[in-house]
C-alpha cells in the first residue's frame, strides 16, 4: 500500500482517480490546489504525487519544485495540452512522468505502478556536482570551481536548466518556457542576453574554460566533461 498525494482542481476527475487508487489498495489524499497540498505534505509523507499542471493557485510544475524541496518524491503530471507534456520531458531529472487528459484510468494506474517501483529521485535537495559545477538545489545556489556564483534569478534558472541536462542542446523556446515561465512577454533576445551575462560570470572564474556552448540556430548546451 502506498500513500499518494493527488492534486487536481476538477473534482470529477479527482474523485474517479482517488476511487481507482483506493481500489488498487493505495491511500489517496486529494487536494484542490497547491496551498492545501503543501499543508498536506507538512504533516504526512507520500510515496508519489499526481499533480494537475493547471491548478488554480500555482502551476503543477512550481508545486513539484516546492514538494521536492521538502522530500524526494516521484511525480506524475496530468497535462491538458501538448505544450505541457513537452515541458515534462524537459524537466529536471527524469523522475517524472505524465498522462495527457483525457486519460484512461488503466493508463494512469499503469504509470503509478511504474513510478512506485522507481527509486525516489534525489533532486529534493543535496548537491549535484558535474564539470566543476556544484548545484545546491535546495539553497538555489551554484558554485563553479569552488566559487559561489552571484547570479540573477534568470541566470540561475538558465544555468540550472542546462545543468539538469548536461551536454543536451536546449532551444531558446525550451529555455524560455522553462526559465521565463512567469514572464511570457519576454522577447526573442531575452535568452541570448542572459546567456551573455552568464558566460561573462563563468569566464570571470575560469577564463580558459568555455562550458556554455552556442549551437547556431539550435540553442545552447553546457559541457560538463
Ligand atoms: Ca486543472
């Protein structure tokens, strides 16, 4: 038996899912929004969270980050649009899954079984180190070659997104979506501008190394070899 946190503001969907989870022998706690979900995790521990992406007070993605700050937790997102599903694929460490609405209960339950078998993600806290970078995810700080980087919020988001997928090329659109979620009006040049200032800060630490790579017409990646 597992304890599952279900955060979904559509009660019809939530009732069906909670019923199916209980029928499988799990304990399901249903919350209607992010605020109550955070209160729930304060007094209970869960083995898995099922999060609707479109919640009334906060996005399911932001809620996931908050939950993970407290404890490692596998997450299944319920997505309503293709764009949301795409974002799950670009998410931190691959300890997430999603089902697209409308979904079949059978499909969701299959994903739940898989998620519960997976070892819990370590992204809830701790330090991830690679290529001279040490990312303190809980403290939202990144050190490079032992030196703490003084980053703006968006520079931090940018570097964290690239660090999460070492060597992978992330397009401007992916980075915009990931880092500038709350500023959808930002222009095309936004990513480039922040890459430039971020690169300058990395060069100030290590002038010879150039880990932040530009892929013309494609996007950016971070070398951590
Ligand atoms: Ca919703």
